[in-house]
């Protein structure tokens, strides 16, 4: 009698497992089919058997309420956003017209893209108010206008085309009346040597 060699054992072991796997797959398919038949008959009664029938009904009611709320919420949200956007657009258009007429530097755009549109609008209006206040104060400020007049006189003196000595002397006198000291080197005021 000849003993089984290792290669024989390995071969028959693989063959045996393959045959059993095939047979087991057939049995698993049969079990699956029988289970599906039972599920088709019993699945509608199973929640009651588990004691979950009332909870499932409550879940359905609550979920339907949630769905209705979400649809209404979305509709209300879109409506409110549209109303707010229309008002914001009107504010921007009016502000642009006023900006053009009143010659403001400050601009206002995209109000609804800001985190707080009201704060954004109020800050732009405050900036425009500052511009107008500054213009009004400047218009009535005597020293401001006096300085502008002095500057104009100084520039006129510089452009007279006169010799350097009398030009710089007059320029120094005019600037001195505005409390601005002009240090002119005496060498520039000396008469030219021949």
C-alpha cells in the first residue's frame, strides 16, 4: 500500500473544497429564495411584531410636517430675500444719483452681499455726510481761503519773469504774511558781480 504524498493531499484538499463550495452556493441560493418568499408575505406585519408600528407612523407624520415646513420656509425665505434685495437696489440707485449730483467720493454697491446690509448702508451714508460737512466747513473757513489766496499770489510772483533777487524777496514777504518762513540764502540775493 502506497501512502498519500503531500501533492496528492493538496490536490484532493483543493478539489474537495471546490466541490463543497459549489454545493454550498446552491444551498445558499435556495435559502435566499425561500427567505425572499417569507419576507414578501410577512414584511408588512413585521413592524407590529417588533413593536415599532406606532413609532413608524409618528415618524412619518413628523417627517411630513418637517418637509412641509422646509418647503414653506424656503418659499418665505426667497420672498423676504427678494423684497430686501429690491429695497437695497432702490437705495443704491438713489444713492448713486445723489452721489453724482452732490459729487461725493464715497460709493455704494452690492448691499446684499454684506453681512449686515443696514450697517453697510449707514456707514456709507455717514461717509457721504462727512464729505458734505467737510465741504461746508471748508467753504466757510476764512484761514483756508486766505491760505489759498496767498498760495496763488506766491505762484504769481514766481511766474512774473523778474530777476531772482526781487522775485525771492517778494516771495519771502508774501509767505511771511501766512506765517511761513522762507529761508533764502543771502548769496542768492546779492547783486551779480561783474
